[in-house]
């Protein structure tokens, strides 16, 4: 009987995933990962003067313990705070200071959940790890390949794009063939304490807090001008260009300008050196569009790397529709991407993830962005 350690997060998805694995005949043990030291960050993540509140991380652990007790599985608690800081958070801050928009969840999967956690699982006798991600992995004589989940609304292959074939070979995703409604139904049938628990949102170590205020604790604010990219007119003031992302609409504070139309404003460009935030009006504004990009640090798990242009699909942010593209490797880990139709808000620092229909080919970090052969980001 294969021994599998599942990452129990204290949420409903991992809880039901653990149940499914047991039902499939695996010897299941659980692991709760502590990746962020909330006690050392009380000023950011909570109120240090309110001793009656339990921090969200501890509540998640308590929920995971109850799930483990209900399902009759052993639960271990493991600390990856240093690893997370070294491999995820320092990169996250460095990218924001450069004016880019990183995706820490992708790095967390690559370095923590499917690397450090797997090493811990092996120390407890497990040969595989599992999570509550919505994705599918197929293991056969050809190797291990990842596909989109049945529930297209919850598919999380975007966040798993940096997993190598070796990492996929020891990974299981029990929720790949069921949808969220079914997960909730199973949890209620089992009387799991997390059956109605709200899904977590936002970056894992921040939770549902004000993102800009969180960043201010690490990257000091520096006010500057907001400029209309078309007219070059100063129309407002920002707190620091690193706090904003390309395509952002909310939180700009520049509505109701009489000399402009009533259309919404969007972040179109960031000038970090001169601390200028450029904006454009209307969600279909040409200044928001791009038709090519360079993607670095590419993880590619599909056949040989194409040196000639290869047609597939790409997502440039989570929940975005698939975009038809052509890609070719220009060195071992860098690809040139041509979009067959212009795409809105391709953002440096974010991930580009490549697909052949439902098969995830891999992904990397958007490094440079172009429109009509001109570098725009």
C-alpha cells in the first residue's frame, strides 16, 4: 500500500482530497505547513495588543487537526518559515521593488509544497505527496503529465506550472475529476468541520488584508504623479509605483475628472526610475494591449523544446481565457511568445503558462512585453 502525505491546510479542498485518497486505498498521513511567522509579524498580520484573537494560521491548524481526527489520519506539523523567506518572500519583495508583479504562490508550490514538503514526507515514509489543488496528473510509461481540472472555474494548473516532471511523478491531485460543488457535498456528508468554511483568497501570507498597506511595511511609500498616457497630463497622485499592477482599475482615486469621459481608468505603464504611474481610459484602450513577450525561467515538460515557432495556447494571468500564441525557445530557459491576437495587460513579473488544449506544457516569468515591436514593459 502506497503511503501518501497530504498537505492539510485547514480548508475544505484538502480535507476532501484526503478522504478520496483513503477511499482509493492509500495509506494517508497529513502534514500542516507553517510557512509564515505571524508572531514576528504581528504589526502586519494582526493586532499584537488583542490577546483574545487567534491568528488565522492557528485557526487553520486547529481546523486541520479536527479534519485529521474525523478521517482517522495522523497529522504532523512542519515549519518552513526560513525556506519560505529565502525562496519566496525575498524574491517577492525584490520583484516589487523593481516595479514588477510577481506571483509568490507559484514559487511556493515549486520550492515549498512540492520540494521541502516532499522531503519531509519522505522522512515519514511516504513515497508521494498530495494537495487539494484542482488539477490532474497522469502517470504512465511515457512519464507524468499535468492537465487542467474538470472544474474549469477552479482549475489551478496556472499555479503549478513550475513543477518539473520529476516533481509531478510523486504528486497526486485527488480533486482533478470533481467540481467544487461535489467537494462541498462530500464534506457535508462526512460532517467535516470545514464543510462550509470560506475559501482562502489573496496571497497566502497576507490573507484578506489590504495589500498596499502590507507592502508599505517592507517598501516605503514614495508619492508621485499619475499621468494620462495619451495626453501626458498629470491627473492625480500615487503612493508609489511599486504598489500598482498593469491593468489595475480599483484604488487609483482618479474618478470624476470633468475634462475626461466617464470611462474607467486602468494602469497602463510604470516608470520606476522617475516614479510616474501612467494610466489609460477604457478597458479596450490600445495602451493596455500587447502582442508579444519574452518569458524567462521556463519550465517545459512537453517533449523537446521547440526551436521553431510552435502553436499552442497561453494564460498570462490566472482565470484569463486561453490565448492563441506561437512560442519558440531562444535559449535553454527563455522563450519568445507571439500572440495571434492582442492581449490585455500582459505584465512583467507575472507568469505565462502554456497549454496544448488541456495539457499544461509548463510556464515561466514574463520578462519583457511588446506592442507592435515596441518594448512597453
